[in-house]
C-alpha cells in the first residue's frame, strides 16, 4: 500500500527540465558578459597587446594577448579569468597579501597567489560551462603549484576560500562571510 501511494502521487512531483549544455558560442558569450561586468564595476583597464597575459598590481591593470592568439575561447577566458582573479586581490578589493605585498617569483606567497588565481579561474570556467575544455591545462598548472606548497598543506583550504571570494567578486556577488 505504501509503495502504491508513492506511485499515485508521483504525478504531483514537478518535472525537472533536462539539462542542455550551452553551445560554444553561448559559453563564450556568458564569459564575455562576466568580464565586461567585472571591468565596468572595477574600472580596471584591460589592454590587448603582446603575447603574455598579466595583472599589474601597481597599475591595477590587466594585459592580455588578443583573442585570436589563443587556441579557442575556453583557453582565452581561462587565462583572462586567471588575471581577473589576481585583480580581486588589489588593496581596494579583497586585499590579498599575494598581490599587495611585493613577492618574488617562486616565493611562498607568490605560489599561493598563483594557486588562488588558478582555482578561481577554474571556478569561473565551470560557471561558464568550460569545465571539460580547460581541465587538463588547469590540472597540470595547479599540480605544479601544489608541489611547491607541500610545506604548508593546510593552505589549500585558505586558497580555496580566497579563490571562491575572488570568483564572487568577479561575478559581482556579495561575499559569503
């Protein structure tokens, strides 16, 4: 009797729509909207030149190669999201020590900030539906930084929180306290 009651009421349960993955164009459009909103809110200058991507804390600016220089949309946006996450560490935003303090390339703080940026970029890529396209590249990148963080294994928890906060900041959301 109990099982029959469940079956009789099954038609009352709302039907869940089948998930339809976004097309490449839709994913790129979603990513571009996120970037444009972030740039508009933060007023960070975004310059396209050269063959290197970087965030410059002293100028609070992002420099990127042009879209055409990348293999595809996911690799372009993964790189741009990485730099956007770095920019959230600026003293006027989340004030992360990896950005506001001068840290030498390869130092512990530099390594931590790179991990934050790559984790945050991964979260943003997943948000846009790029997860299957950039996972291999990001996996290798993060693995390299994690090997340098063996002396501070608990830091992955802090890096994950900082990355999540950075993602929320890029998306223009309120931070979870």
